[in-house]
C-alpha cells in the first residue's frame, strides 16, 4: 500500500462487521451531526394471535389459506407439461444411475469376497 493510499484511507472508518462492509445497515450510518441513528424496535401485539374459539380459528385458517393460494402464480398447461416431462426424464436418469452403480459395486463385492 502506498503512502497516498494510506492517507486516503485515514479519513474513512473501517467497517467493523461483514454487514457493514456490504452496506446492509443504512440506519446506522452517521448523520450530518456525526451521531448514528438508532433503529426502532418493533412493537409486539399484546394479545396472542391464536385466541378465539376453535371454530373461529378454523375459519380464520381457511381464509388465510385461500388468501395465500390467491398469491400463487400458477403455471400454464404448457409449462406444466414441460415441467412434468423434465422431472420424469431426470427421475429416470437417476434411477438408471443408481441401478448402474449398485450393479457395479455388487459385482465388485462379489469379485473381492467371492461366492
């Protein structure tokens, strides 16, 4: 490192953690006055989310399931057929590979120990 590089680095504070090096902490960056901003803590709800009678919880569960299913991006028929073919080819290849390795190792064991 040259003297010029050391002088240029002298004014900058060295990051203390990997998160600082990746600039993942914008809330802790020094402000114009030189002080760092504190991150606020999330406020928790006072009541338990699972409170309520069994039928109420079941209905809420079903509503949440339907809401999550609406967020899903469903594949088209063409994509589904393509993905299915790819999976079947991959599974067939893996079955053939495992069978081949099992056969080779079995023949090796029979050769070594003889029967």
